[in-house]
């Protein structure tokens, strides 16, 4: 994965964001407890601030690669709970 990853552009960090969706929309979060890139405390803080339904996984930053079934379960739960 690292071979294909590119650095983030300055524009991505400088562009102002509109009203964040997590303030008005339901949220789900997966907290990867073995993540060495984003501290677990930061992940948990953001999820709590968003009022997210949290799933903790003993996983690295690449939780979707190492735990695809668990990630898919969270995505299915989120999708099935949102009314169209």
C-alpha cells in the first residue's frame, strides 16, 4: 500500500470546509486501537464529538485491510439504519 500512497496536497489542507456533516447526520466510527498514525485518544475524541456509534478493533491504521469483515459489518449497520 505504501508504494501507491502519495503525499497530501497543500490544497487539501487549506481548503475551508463547509458545515461538518457529523453535526446533523448519524455517524459511525471504527477506532483502531493499534494505530501508530492516528493516536487512539484522538480517534476516540473525534468519534465521541461526532456522537458516533463506535466499534473498536485491535487493528493498525489499515483496519479495512486486516479486518474487512468487521469493517463491512459496520458499513452494513450504518447503511441499514439510515432511512431513504
